[in-house]
């Protein structure tokens, strides 16, 4: 029997997280994490359960749903603990949570909101640190990998808000730092999509979405399918660590 590897994906009941789950479902056992919408998480698992699996008779559940508020350190710790108790091991962690508030990036008056800075730093930096720290020993046992969802806004000043862009840059540097600290057993990387037309991305006005598309070299926005495929590549690549993979149609060039 092949080893039944386990992936934990945060914020995975919808959008990019759900698509990452779809890409991993055929040959990984999955922990689906949600914040508030349990029905959406259950609907995703029902969908995934219908997909073929390389593990027709897993020794532990093929899918497991866990609620967690990832803005809470203790909740993040419990998420990892519950994952190990139910699934028995941990091979891949995809730290996919984040937060922003839609503002005019160019308006400095909108960029100095203290609450935005505090929440962005917790959700775009600290939660990824907490999750990596809670999972590090289990990932070391399996020589696993930690992958964080960042943003092109962390590379090129842009995006929904100034605090979002700055904390995404911090998140990318956190990933590089963790790649050094957790080597040689754990690989740590990030993906940085451009604008994704998810439920969140559709909150941008159509004019901004079209401008973002025009700003790419390929004249197309990345899709959640594009990004999820690259997350899987990073999960399987044994020799890649400390990298931030830009998936932005060349908009940062």
C-alpha cells in the first residue's frame, strides 16, 4: 500500500482553498478548514468524495472537516492537534488564510487605518507563523512542506490596501526565513497570485478588474486552477524551498 499522505488546507471551503483541495483530493487525505460556513465545507467534501482516490480503503478518514478561527493562536494550535489525532500524520500544510479591506491604494488617508494594519498583520503574517510553528515537528517527521498563499501585492506596491501590500511583503519574507530555520527537513514556499476573480476578487469594480487584466503581459488574469496546480507542484518538488512563485500573468515585470 502507498503511504496515505495528509494535507491540511486552511480557509479551504471555497475559492482558492477549495480548488487546492480538488487538486490534492485524488492522492492525499485532506483536512478541510473553515471559519464560519460549515455547510459550504460539507458541500465541498461531498463533491470531493465522489472523485476517484488512490486510497480506496484509507486506514483513517479520507476527509476531515475542522472549524478554526485562524486569527487565534490557540485555535491554530488546536487545528494541528486535531489533524494529527484524526489523520495520524501531516505531510503538507497549505496556509491559505488572509485578510484585507477594499480601499483606494493610492489614497494615503485610507492607508493609515490602525485597525486595518492590526488585522492585516495578524491574518497575513502571524497566523502563518503560528501554523508553521504548530506543524513543524510533524512536517519534519514526514520531510513535508509548508506552503503559504501570499500576493503579487507583496512584491509590487499595489492591491486592495497599503497595509495588505506591506503585510504580504512581510509574509513572503517570513516564508524565506522559515525555509532557513526549518531546513533541512521541512520545505517552505509561497505562491503570489495576481488578482483572482473569486468571490473576494469580484468585489473590485469591473474597471479595476479590466485594468488588472490589461496590466498583465499575457493579457489574462490567473485563475484559481492555475494557482492550485502550482501549489501542488511545490508540494511535490523535493528540491525547492524559500521560493515565492509569482502567478500573475507577468504583471509584476
